[in-house]
C-alpha cells in the first residue's frame, strides 16, 4: 500500500504526521447532501452517484464528492485520487461502525462486494482522477479502487453504492513500520471488559453533569496486549473521519472512557453507539476506530 497524500489533519491543531500520512485520516467537512430531497443543488446539477443503505437513498454530484477530503493510492503504476468510500457513506448518514459491506455498481450493472474491513478503510476510494487528470473514457467519471485488489474488483464507471449496515464494531488498528494489524470488538465484547463510570460536564452549562459508563481506553489496549511503552501515538477516529490524537501519557486507568451509556441509558443518537469521554465531557462522538502507532522493535521509529 502506498499513499501519496492523505486527508487533511484533524482540527484543533492535532498533528500525527507519520500516522496520518500513512492511513489518510482527517476530518470530513460538513456538506449538504440530497438525501431525501431529490436532486442535489450543486452548480452543475448533474448527479454522479446514488448511495443506498437500509432504506436510505442519497444522491451526490461529482462536485460534492470532490469537496470531500481526498486520498491518493497507487494502483498498477498509476496514482488514483478520489473520495474514500467510507467518507461518502458517512456523508449520506451511514454509521461506519455498523458497516457490513459495500457494493459499487457500474453503469452497465457490473458490481462487486467489498467486505467490512475493506469498505471501512480510508484507502478504498471512489477515484475521479488518474495521474492528475480526469479518468480516461471507459473508466470514469468514477472508479472504485483500493490497494492490492484484483482488476475485476476495481469497478469502472461507478454510478451507485449499495451498503449494508449491521452490528456495530470498534476497529483497533496497530501500525508498526508501515504494517497494519486490525482487530474488531463488538459492543458486547467491550461490555465484557472491566467497566467504569465517570461524571462529566455536559452541554454548555458547567453545572450540567452526566454519568457515563464504559471501558477505559487503557483497559482495552492492555486487554489487546499492546505495549504502550512502544506507542508513539494513539488516535481515536469518528465515523466521519474526524480524528483526535491522544498522548500515551494521557491514558490512565479510568480515562478517557469508551462510553456506551449516559445516565443509565444508551447514548443519545448524535453521540453514536460509543463516544470518547473524560471529565470535561464528550471528546469524540460516533467512535469507530482506535489507531496505535508503534515503534519498530529494537528501538527504531516507524516511518
């Protein structure tokens, strides 16, 4: 896998140069979609893509897709640039943590199914450029591309994405010397770990307090046998791609918390299935992924 340029880095001055360049992470902008509103109101008005999942239909123009933070991947000696499929689905309102599979459909009806982990990666993209130019005739205006896939999986002339949502899962990614290792946890598996409660500020009023219940991020990493002494950085990533960097020294036995309850009930819909919380309040909604960048064994640094 080779990424030449990833998403822009997350807001709030957070900087994870090595990790973000490798995985292409960053915040997805807030864009108006045509979900439930018929045709999009972009300048050209020409629809390029339809997105369908669980009874929801959204439509986007090529301009709207190009407005998303882009990722670039190398495939067959060409550099393809486009919008990560997960970012397109998030823009349409899908909870990426619940993503089971995605099927890109070509104009001729040809389609292929991408499994859950492939679909959730930032490097699985709807490309609209090849080597800095619009896709050649017969490939575009959109082509599904991801590193390492066979040609039959790289659907050309994509006009529709069909996705299936199912059981929410948190993806834990460890990266060592450019090599990724992924592991998933269902909500029930998280609940099987030692749980904790913290009282945190809520809303805009300092006097408003809520009790959150969940598992400490540190406890999850220890359960996964991750040596934090080797950790260069830890990032929490939301469904829409927004990322929050955490220094390993910030992780303590009780915080931050991967919370799934607030005041004895499930989190509010806008917070997602699981949110990252500390005493100051919710730090990241719609949590979908934790990424740990590890030093190379032997004392070197990952590059």
